[in-house]
C-alpha cells in the first residue's frame, strides 16, 4: 500500500529506487556490487566467517566444560547455545545468499541487510524473551563481520553515484533488474555522510536532523535527493521497499503505485532537463542587469571537491570546511604533512583561483568521532567548539596553521577563523598565526602570504563588528549558526526545525548590518551559510549589498541565473522595506 512520510527537504531532485536500511553503527562496512562470477566466492567468505565464529564458540564451550560445575556460569553456557543456534539458522544463511546472488551485494553488505530483515521480525515478537534475542543476533553479526575482516574480498571499485541505472520503463515493468538504491537510516553523522561521496546510493532518508545540520549540508554537497527529519522512516520502511525520495518537497513515498511512479518519473526527467539548461550558464559571468559583478564561490568539504567547484564555474572556494579532514579518525589527528598535502591538492585543484580554508570547526553536531556523539556536554553547540577548541589545543592549532601557511605557496589562500566572539580570542588567534610563521622561519620552510578573515556567526560578533573590521581583511557570514544562535534553535533538531527562520527580522538585521558595515570600511563580506545558495533569497541578499556568495557547487548555476535577472538599483529600496517589516516573509513574495 502506498504511503508517504513527510520530512525536511535538504537536497533537491527526485530519486526512485529500493530501500537499503542501514544502522549508523554498521555504516563502516563496505557497500559495493560484485560481478556475477564472484557470487560463489562472496558466499564462501560469509560461510568462512560464520564457521570461524562457530569454532570460537565451540572452543569456549570446551573450556567452560573443563571448569568445575561451581565455576561454570550457567547463563554463559546458555548464551553460547543461543548464539550457536542463531549462527546455524537457515533464515540468516538463506537471506544472506539471496542478497549476494540476486542483488549482487558484497558479503558484508548482504550480512548487514539480512540482519535488518531478521531484526525486524524479532522486534515484532510478542514474547519479551524472544524479542530480546535481537541483541544476540546483532552480536553474532558483529563477530562474523570481524572474522570476515581477515578474509579478504576480491578487490572491486565501488560503483559511481546512482547505482546501476534502470530506466523508468524498467522500474514499471520489471522488478528484478538492478535499480538505484535509497539509503534509509535513523541518523547519520556528517562523517558517515561523507563516505557516500563515492557511494552507490541515489538518495537518502533519515529519521532525524534539521535542514542546516551538518549531515544535511554534506548531503546537499553530494547533490543527491535527500529528506531528513522524516520521523519513523527507518521503522516504517522495510528493506528493499520501493521508495521515491522527493527532495524538493521533503517527502518520501513508499511502495508507490504505477501511476505515482510514472508521475514522479516525469518530474525526474523535467528536473534533468532544467539542469541541462542551467549548464549553459557555466561560462557566463555573474553580472546583474545593472552591471554589478557578483562573486559566486564554492563550499567544499574535501580537497577533491575542488573539481566539482571548477566544473560548476565557481570563482574560487569561499569555504573549505577543514574539519572533515579531522573526523572519524579514532583520535589520530592529521599531522602537518598530511594536512599540507590535502590543502595543496585543493589549491592546485582550483587552478589559480583563491581557496578560503577555514580552521577546524569541531564540536556540536560535528564530533571528531561518532563515539563522542553521545557523551559529554549538555549544550555542545554552546561549548568547546571551533576556535574555542583550537585555542584550547594550541599544538594542534599551530600544526594546522603551519600546514595552511605552507600550502599558500601553491596559490592564493585565505585563512578563515570560525566562531570568534571576544577581542581576546582574536588577539590570541593572531598571535598563534604569527607564532606559526616564526616556527616555519626557524625550520627554514617557505610559506605564502594569506589574507585573514573571520566568520560572523554569533550575534555578539555581528553586533561588535568594529573590532573584527580592525583586525581582519575580510568577513564571512555563517548564517547557519547565526540563525541558530540568534533564535536559540538547535539547527540539528528536527523538532524545532519549523522555527529555524532565515527571514526572522532579527536575523535579517544582523546580516544586513554586517554587509553594510563591511562595505563602508571597504572590506569584502561574503555569506557562506546555506542562505547563500537559496535562490529564494538571492535577490534579497543582493539588495542588502552582498556581492560575494559561497555555496555548494551544485547550487552555483541556479544562483547565477537569479543574479543575471536581478537589477540591484531596484532591489536596494525593496530590501530596505523588507528589513523594516515585522513579517519579512510576507513581503518577500511581492514582486520587485
Ligand atoms: C555557518 O555556520 O553558516 C557556516 C557556514 O559554517 P558551518 O555550517 O560549518 O557551521
Ligand atoms: Mg558555522
């Protein structure tokens, strides 16, 4: 039966495919398709892994048997019996074979897919004892996966984005062809999301998350349709269900009827045609009707994203979120050389265009490791985040600064500092930058000149701009956090997502005054938060005087189209009227 789940739209477009349910803890297993000739070998890998675990349990049973009856923990013996039973269960084995043979999943993926299927059956059991056996099933799956790590897989490159393409006709007529896959998960960390840059998934849905959570931001950078905050989706959608992800409306349609499928197939093709038309603007300079030049820059997460930025016609990188180099490394942070090589790759990838590298912004919904997500602080977004963390770890910060300064030899680099608010933090930061230069001088290592800028993303910073303008060469408004901190709305919390409002008069006033004060002092101000890539806000920001926008590469051409249609001489008075309005959203829709 067809049903729909409503969430928040985060990445545009339509994806149609089969659901793959993945628990976030299991995301680090490899997901790729095998060749039909490798089916037998993959089935053997799972069998060998399972046999190794069975042998391990037999060994344990023997050693328990050698203990005196007094020392024998009865529960342990019973537990081992349960594990043996589960390991030998036909449903697990047959299910895994199905995913490998019929869907050509690699062994690890097949095993975790079957775990989701059987796990659900356990969830539905009436008997509490049996229901609790799900955790045993999870334990043995983890053990098989661990055993399999020692049993190597035939080396196969993961498929490119979108999986194996089937035409809409195939989807309607033939259920058995390989089709795009839609990832469904309760939650994904930004680091999980990043893994999908090379992945096979054509779209994704999560139960939790806000529109500007970092997970959503990375999803947007992947440029695949996505819906977050679609509550209960990971419970209502079953493994292998047909799913439509409508990233424009923020809706997931499950088990669609042929008529709905055909309708969305049509919408999908229309979207592709519109993208094709936009592509023609790639080499068109971004100049308004009244001759104002506008700088359209890219936000990137990894050095290799530079290629997409150049491809989209970006005039540089306005925000390189360097923290993604630090995440998911189990406490082992990247050293100076590793960072230097990464920044250098991004700079060389931009072929002489400027690259703005933001120093590490760890904390809040961007933990260093997933394990750190649940522990710790009551209000992580107000805690030791971004520059606060960097200043508390000077050795780490100096390492990053040296790497950036060295990389600046290879092309124009701007150094951007996140989340500053106190004059004392600004002074400490500046003195550490000087110190990093001295350290490089002492080592006789060459480094380049960098412009230094500050993120304006805390209301207190926007309200005390004078001190920022005194110290910095440029400013970049981080609207994602500026909105979060102005309105006291956690950007990652879907339960308050309806209150997260870029058009709140207080937010607009802070954005507009920052742009204006920067302009009066002759300093470049850009916006690098998600507002910059939102085409419904392009004209308003132009009207405020903004001339530098930084966004995901996928949004650049659509924003350029807005710029080409804009006349700033008309937009300026209109934007002032919106600024003075109690309810700017109402007025925004009136034509200019
Ligand atoms: C912002 O806060 O708007 C921003 C660009 O930084 P981030 O989204 O990484 O916090
Ligand atoms: Mg921010």
